[in-house]
């Protein structure tokens, strides 16, 4: 289970990056395991869409429908 204290988003920090700094940032994330990258992206989604990380919203499956095509 993810803990809300595993990550921290500082909304007050913004920085323009040079190409070299952006490459370092890319290399940092590529050095992480896929599980760590997914956990970080899930955390950022929970912040962006304002939901509890341990209780994500359920998908509304009534919006979608399926039908068979006649051949």
C-alpha cells in the first residue's frame, strides 16, 4: 500500500531547465524501476485529481456500451 508520506509535492517550486538539466532529470527517472515510476505517477495523479491515494475513485462502467456487429 502506498503511503501519502512516501512522496511530497512542493507546489511553490518552479524552475526553468536547460537541456542538460532536463537530460539529468530523464536519466534520474530512467534509473528508477518501473514500479517506482508508476508509484510516482500514481501519486501525481492523486494530487492533480484530488483523490485519496489509498482509495482511488471507481470507474463508471455504465457510460460504456457494447454491441455485436452482424457479419
